C-alpha cells in the first residue's frame, strides 16, 4: 500500500483515506475529500439528513475501502473488518452503531475541510512534586509518609482487549501520580479483584480511583469479570470523597451517577462501548496508542491538580488532536465516537462537582492538639 500523503487545509491524509467517500452527491454518487475541498458548495447540509439506505451505503463503502483492520470493543472483544461489514449489512444493534459512528465522523470531517485552526494536544505540565502544605508543620516528620494521599488503580492485564491499555497506563499514568507525591496502589493481574479493592478503597486517604476494565451500565469489572464496583453491592465508604475515572464501557449510565450519589466528588467515564482500532504497532503512528493517550489525559490532568472540568476539556482536546493525526481513517471515526461518549461533571451534575480536585497530601486541621489516635482514625491510616 502506498505511503503517499496529501495535505488539505490543516489535515494530512493517507492515500487510501483521501479516496474514502465522505458524502453523497445529488445523483447518488460518492464524494471524497478532494471533491468536497474543490467544490465547497457540495458540503452544504448534514449527512444525518440522508436516508437510512444512503447512510448504510456510505458506511459500508467507507469500511470496505479501509485496509484490513480489527476493532477492539471493551466489553465485547475483537471484531474483524469482515464482521463489521456483516453487522452493517444485517443492521444488527452493533451494525447500527457502526453506521452512526461513520456518519457522525464523516459529517464532522466535511466541516473540517472548510478550514479552521489546527487541532493541538492540550498542554500538560511536567509532573512536579507538590510542596508539603504549611498545615503539616506541626505534624512530626516521621508521620508524613502515612499522611500522603493514595491513588488506587485497577488495571485489567489478563484480558486480551484491555491489556494494551493497561500496559500504557502503568507506563505513562502511574509514574505521574508518583512524581506528584501520591502513594500509588495498583491492582493488576490476578490481584485485580474486589476482595483486594475493598480495604484500600475504604481508606479515607485514598482520594482517586481509576483503571481499565470491562463494564456495563451498573458494573466495573476486573480479573475474569470480577465485579470491582457494582450498583447496590458496595459500601459508601469505598467511593465517598473520591474522584473516579474508569476506562470502561457504559459505566457512565448508572454506576457513575450512583457513586456520586454515595459521596464521590466526581466521575469520568463512558456512556457507550469504548471502541478502538487494534493496531499492529508497526505503523509510523501507533493508532491504538492514540486512544490510550487521549483517555489518560484525564488522569494525568487530575494528578497535576486540575479540576475535573479542566481535565475533561483537556481530554476532549486530546481526542481532537488524535483525530487530526489520522484524518479519514477508521481510527479517526472511533476516536470521535469515544470523545462523544465521555461523560464528566462538565456534561452533567449527576457526575459530580466540576471543581473537584485531588491533592497528594491530606489537608489536616491546623491544630497541634489533635491526638495521634484521633488523627489516624480520622484519616484512615
């Protein structure tokens, strides 16, 4: 396959992506990026206004022209290109989702061809250890290690679909929390189960919960489907006062709002199935990593002291920048899908407080008269 690339406005297209159809002309013929860039008048109107038959036809052709690929759907598994086409033709539930994703992305790309500023990655500051708060001065220094905040990660490293994301997060996210001064507790492998999650989550010094795992509207799971958090089956202390971000399917439907009702400060997660392109990792741009980099922006911004609102906006910017690196491709289609299904307090108050933040240090009452036993009990040490 040719590595030739063509630039249109601020987007650089791979040769095959340039030829993929983006719209349908009045006579029923397909229009690609070159057609629309040379005749802007053809881009008027929304692709959502196309008939159902034409939307299916367009989605089928866009996927047929994509080089062989597989989709990873967290919560379902791997789906081949042939299976994607079969689902679209049969208009199964998945097939309808594939059509929605393609039409939505094509519609946005048509708009992008009109020009506008280049999409850039959000500026993420280099992680620096936070200074010890002034209200710690009265606390004996030998106690300080016990009063640092904890971040608990549940990373599913024993499932084919989730393992690449878990590896990326362990390498790129966990070290940021450590550099900032958090105590990082990671449950992975066979240890990523609820019985290990409970005692750490219940501690008041645990201020952040995150990870990659399968999910459903009500449940976030770990090793072999073990239910880490399930609506109606966990104690309030496991989430109270914490900020949460799970890379998992559908947990923003019920589990996210449920944790906030039980006292979580904020919840960031996905409303539908998180879907990504399974990359062979031998391409100049590792398309699979674009998904992990975009999603983990939320965790990294929170670690750096940003509010949930700022973390969400930076994550959206990251998805946009990732899409701009691979315009017209299946990867761009699904980066947009994942961007649009991300939920956080910025979207709706059911996901908590937009101003929610986390700190690597427990904020202590400015009183040297607190008894040691009282302090240890109060902060879950």
